[in-house]
C-alpha cells in the first residue's frame, strides 16, 4: 500500500497545485492488470492497485476542468523481477500450496512483455491530445479483462432482481 497506493497519492497531491496553476498537466499512474482482475495468493497487491484505480479515476474527473489528464497504465506480465527476490512475500501456508502452484503455472505459461518497449509507448501517451483514462500494456490485458467483465455482468444480471429488491419500496 505504501508504494503502490500512498506513493502515487502523495506524488499526485504534490504536483496538482502546480498543474492547476498552469492550467494543464499529465499524470500517468502505473497500475496493473491486477487493478482490474484478481488472482489467488496476491490479494494485498490487488488491494493496492484497486485503490490506485479508484483514486485515479475519481481524480481524473476532478482535475479535467483544469486541463489535467490522468492515464492509468495497466501492464500485464513483463520480464522484470516483479515476483522475484525483491518481492516481499508472506510466509507460505501449506493449505494454499495448490493455489500458489496454479498461479506459478499460469505465470510461467505467459509470454512476458519487454519492459524496454514501454518507454516509447509512454511518450506517445504523454503526447496524445486525448489520452485514455486506462490503457493495457501487453497482449494479455484486454482478453483477460473481457472475460472477467463478461463474468461480472452475467452475475450482476443473474442477481439483478435481488439487487432491485434491496433498494426497498419507494
């Protein structure tokens, strides 16, 4: 949370007064495919990225009248040390061995993106007149998220009668 959410929050708070004064600016938030999907064994990572996503979307609406544009970059897997020796891991609990093994198999089967390819794309985003609020980096993000959102919509539709009932009689 300190790095993935609070760090981005504090940097945003520091630059926004200057951007408002100048009447323009670009804020690029580095989220993750884990900011719109969730996988077993990395729940706290997801919590930090979902927090960043919600904050950034809200901030984008708040600062748009000042000419400030926010883009949330959502990378999928890249050839980095993301889950390597630099990652802080909790002590494994044996009950979750299968979940960890499945996650490791999923990651090992994925084709990682090249981090060096991201720099030029980031510059294109900065130069874009109307940049998107969100953009996936890598080939896995869109198909994975389409499936996730289709499943969410199906569930919401299936339970919509109960949702409406929860509103109460007006």
